[in-house]
C-alpha cells in the first residue's frame, strides 16, 4: 500500500486525484482524504494539471500542423471526441471561419 507521502508526491507532480488513485489501485475518495491530511495544497476541482496543459498544447500544435483529430487521438490513446473537447476548451479552431459568411 502506498504511503501518504507517495500519494502526495504523485499529486504534487501534477497528477489528478483520479490518476493517483488509478496509479496505486486505490479509491479516489480515500486518496483525496490522505493527500489532504498530508498537508498538500489542493488544486481547485477541475483545475488543469501542468501535465494536462502540456498535453492540450501538444494537441493544438499537432492540429495546427494539419493532423486529423483521429490521428491525434491515436497518438495519445484517447477518443477523437476527447481531442475535440480539449481543442475547443483551448480555444483552438481547426478551420478558419469562411469569409463573407
């Protein structure tokens, strides 16, 4: 079983509570309580982790290079819809709006 310090270190390295729980095979609620009780500064719920932000930035870069969402999804092991959601949340528009429309 992981120690409180191991859970905290994984969280402070940028993983979400859910990711830490999966990594150590534990319940997310239990992991959250242990990390909080360790004195870690908790990120706001839904706040993007540094790792998540860098993944989104990479997806935007690949899309701007002309890769299809399907290709990006395959590269990251996620669904095409997940790629679309990330790109939209980042304010990325795949296609420029048509002129005169």
